C-alpha cells in the first residue's frame, strides 16, 4: 500500500486550502492541524520555513498567525494535482 493520497483526500485538502487562503482565522483547530500534518509529510517539496510552520501548526494550532496559515495553504495549492 502506498502513502499517496486518494483523489478525494487531495480534493478535500485543496478545498481546505482555498478556505484558508480566503479566511485563515476561520479555520478550526483540527483543520489547521490537518494542514500542518499534510505539509510536514512533504519531504523534499516543502521548504524549511514551511516545515517549521507545519510543526507549529501541529503542536500549537491556536498560536499560528493568519500569514502562517496562508503559507501552508499556498504550499498545498502549489502541489501538482496529477501524481
């Protein structure tokens, strides 16, 4: 079995990223954690700064800023859709 996300999971993450780009502070704690977990898994694709924000999002989702949420969302939206 592979770790590749299904089409439905990928679509859900992109919708979450769209929501986060428009209104980052309206995301729930669980949604911020999910974004952080997704970006943290992206070894080699995410920058060191993105990894640091992802770690922060997972451990302290209430302390993450709107700009940091947008950084995570921009990373998700920048991913290739065809894998």
